[in-house]
C-alpha cells in the first residue's frame, strides 16, 4: 500500500447521482421485490475461497458510488487475507496462507506485486488475484522481533527490506536502543544503518529515512524522545534532513517538547512525510520534506493513518477534531481537500488505501465495521470487512 499513498487532486469529477429519478409510486413495490431477488442472486453467485476448506458464498453490497472497480486486498478481523471485487461484490478469503499480524501490518510494495509481513516473516506474491502464494526469500531476521511501527519497509526499488532490531551488547544483553537494518530480499545480506526509533525504506537506494533517538536520559516513563530525521543509505554518510527543533517550529510546537517521529517516504523517494507526536499527547502534525531536507509544507493538529498516492504528489491522512474524524487529501505545494467522516465507529479509520487511479480512498472504521469510500470531498459506506491493504486494478477470476 502504499501503506502510505496519497494524492490530492485539485480538479476531480463529481459522482453521478445515485437516484436521479425516483421510480413512480406504482412501481415501488415491484422495484423493491426485484432488488430483494437480485440481492439474493448476488449472494448466491458470490464465493469465498480457502485452499484448506470448501468454497462457500459471501458477497459485498453494491458499491456506494458508481464506477468503483478493481480488487481490494484486506486483512479480515480474524487475521486472514481477503480479496473483494468492487465491481461484482465477490469476496475471496484465503486461509491456506495462515493468519497475519496487525501491528505492524503487512506492507505491500509500491508496484503492488508483493506483500511482506514482518511480524510473521512471510513474503506473499500478489501477481494473480484469488491465487495468492508465499514465495521464497533470503530474509534472515527473527519474525516478531521488530520493536516498533514500520511505516514502509521496502527499499532500493523493492529489492530490500528495512527492519528494526535490538543489537546484543556486553554479556549478550540486548541494547535498549534499536537500530535500523536493511536486508536484501534475495540473499538476506544485512547492513546496519544506525540507531532508529522508526524508519521508512528509501525507494531509490539501499537505505532508509530514519527517526534518530536522542542521546539524553530517557523520560520517567522510559520513552526516548527523537532528535532528528536523517537519510541513511548504505555506503554513504547519513544526510541530516531536519532536527526536532526545526520540525516543531514548522508546526508551531513549543521548542524542546519531547516528541516521537515517524518518517513516511512517498513511493518515488523524492519526499518524506514526518509524523510528529508529542510524547505527552498534547500536540501532533505532519511535516513534508524533500529528499534533501527542504521544507515543503506542514499540517498541524492530531493525525491518525497517513499514506501517499501512487503518484507520490498527494498525502492523505486522517485527522481528528471535536466534530470527529476527517480525511485530508493534501497535494504538496497546493491545496488540500477535507472530507468529514460522519457515522464512523468510535475509533474511526485505522488504515486506508488509494485507488489505482489516485481518485478515491477506501478506509476501515465505518459503522458496524464496514468500509468507507471517500472521493471528491464526499464519503459513503460500503460492505467490506477488515483492514484494507491495497486496492489494485483487475477482477477476480480473471
């Protein structure tokens, strides 16, 4: 997914009206009966696939907006992978691959060809809809050893994966400060990139955008505030992109506030969004930097999920205010579009994904666990379950 994709488009087509001409009163009973019949037929035609269990039928409801197409890969509430065809409502649940993790969630490559679950050490090919399969790899780190959230582990044109681990110190005691390590997927060769509280893989080189922890004493709660964001590529000296003080000034946060940083690179590696959150929970926001550290923009206030569009020009993120959650689609250097997400669950969205054409965002967190679809400043609800991981083109069964 770009687990973190976003694009803000200043001019977007509006959706056609769902019911431009209501049916005459005499036909309403007939139309209602026909809709029930068609719903039953769609449910009968829908299916769910598990390579370890018989097929059974499930179906999503009709899309809330006309023209939704493609397949959404998601992790179900029971931690299995599912695929939903938005055109037909057909759902495929794959249980043969086992269950996956949610923290950190599986990460899809920018080209949508592979998915990596660091917590269980599983690499999955997504090249064939409804026929997902694990693929061999040389990654050697211990599954479940990652200490924190990874925004996007893919590095070096998807040839490498960045992980966080605790190195062993004197007497075999693990260090309290994790380090970022980049491993080659094919061979498992590993290179240390230095101390890191969080990291996002560098799409252009073998390396990562790293949130570097400070060197002072930890806070009373044991947390270590971050000091700076650097770009650390193998074979090169780390490049300082911004200090915590510079990021705080960009957001209007009091200088010296203890904060945590999470770097989220765009798919091209030309920009990085840095999610800043004060450790006491009093303030947060997003700052976008160029690959060389130039300040490109900032957005204050609390944020939740954040992800880049496929084009790498727009950052979408969930923001919370007194009225509830809203989705912000921010084209860097241009305007942003805000969409109120009314009727969501108490938590609101926890993860979202962009459509293949960068016009629509699909999120979890709708009422009764359903999906939210956001486009052109409007939102609606559709039947879909679990955390969406990626929205790809194509259809199930083809």
